[in-house]
C-alpha cells in the first residue's frame, strides 16, 4: 500500500492526478498539464512536493570520517551551511545512490537521498558506520517543498527575512523561518533553474504550501507534478538514479567525475576505480535528427553495430525538440557523431551533443 505525504489532500483538492511513485501517492500533473508546468518553471515559478525524498542525519565526532569513507566526494573543507553532491559507491565501483550532504555544523550533517533508495541507503550507511557517529533516518518527520524558477526569490522574499535566504548555490540556512514556519532553506534544485528547497516538520508542509501559493499569485506560481520534474531535469541533463546510474554504472561513466575525489586516502569503491583502467563508455547527450521520440532503454547503433543504450529520453517543451541521454562506447562520444536509436523496431537518427541540453543564462 502506498504512503501519502502530508500534502496529499492539498494535491487532490488542487486537481492533482495522483499516481504511485517510490512507494508514495504523488501528483504526476495538475489540470494545466506537464508542458504548462514545465514552461512555468522555465519562465516564472513552480511548486513541487518532494516530501517523498529520504532524509538521514549523521552526528558525532567521527561523522566527517564516516562520510569521507562511505561517499566519493570530499567533505573536509565544507563550511557550516554548505551543501555538497556525491555518489555513494559499492566495492565494485557501481553507484548505490547519489545524494546531497548539508553541513549543519561540525559533527552534524543532514543527508538527502532518493526516495526509492532510502531504506537501501540507510542500511548501507549503518552497515559501514564506524567509531563515534550515528546515522538516523528522520524521513517520516520531514516535509520537503521545492520552489523553482526565475521568480522563486521574488516569492520567497515575501515570506522570509533576507538573512534567512541563502545566496550561494549549494548552500543553506539550517535554521530559517518561512511564513512563520521553521525551515532549513536550501538554494538547490533538480530543474536546472534558480530556486530553493525547503525542509520543515512534515505536519507543517500544508501550511507552508498554502502560504507560498498565496505569496506567488502575482508571479503566476503554479503547482507542478512528477511529469514536469522529470522533463525539467532531463532538459538540464541531470542524472536520475536507475537511469543514468545504478549498481553497475560507475560515477565516471555517468559523467560525475567532479564528485569523485581520487586523492582522498580511501573510500568505498576507490580500489576498483583505480584498477578499472581506461574509460570504455560514458554518458552523452543525443539530439534527435530524424522523426520520433527516443525513450529510455533503447539500443543505440552506429557503423552497423550496437554501441550502447539510452538512459532517459523525452520531448523537451522549452527546447522544442526530442533529446535523450545515453551510455555509449567511448569511440562514439564525440559531439557531432551520427547514431541511430531503435524505437519499436525502427531506427531513429540522432546526433551526439554536449551536455547539458539546457543551461539557464
């Protein structure tokens, strides 16, 4: 049986089309449809319920050492209120999950993981924990709302003090207030746009949602569902677990080498990465040049042979064209390379392009 976020009734009253996702019932779209929601985020602002995501704390004198061992990125130099992205690998260098770590203060970290992997991630972390540090799953007590789009700041500043709104990308104010509600206010997002992610006590999410919707009336703020969240992240070429990475795909192959710090003394998966040798495949962008839309898990061909597969694909509303991401043999990853994807038994022509497809100016 699927769970419900505390915003479930709000979504139903607002006309949200509810579907099962990652163990929850969530809106895939509202009455205006996915394209309208996508365009609102690109040109104005959209509001997302992301309360299904998992939240885990790591607290104790050995918290930093644990994070540096379990995750591929290096958290040594973080300042209080900084956020840092990282893959979490298995011993074979595949990705267990990708996540964001917030440093609240020394010995206290707040970790956000993918909803579908929350239990797996928590079990992995606790199984590899050592010393004086405790991982705690606090997901059921936390609500998360994402305010995304170029007008996000205009809306948020109506409800929060200037000093409570983080300025730098990938930073947060751990103990801020929005509409009188205590929040961790983070300048992050999964849409490729400017925006914020707000974390609050789960029971306060409906009150905060209502306050944000009211404050955003003049800016055209609309509620958005899972459909637009996926088209937005794909247009911005943001990887999704289970698509661009999984237990068999390495962070380097997925194009996440910036978050793998091989100079660290050690981390889970480092030895396997050192033994890997030359890169044989990597994630690329594909722009459709023929007729059709390429989806995930389609075989890709060039020179009469199979050279890889797509990992995500759709028609991008803002760009106005179909694109896909794919994991291809290294010899075919140069921009401009002509390839074909097999879609329902027929070949659709495409061209390798640089990522991201969309980047806000």
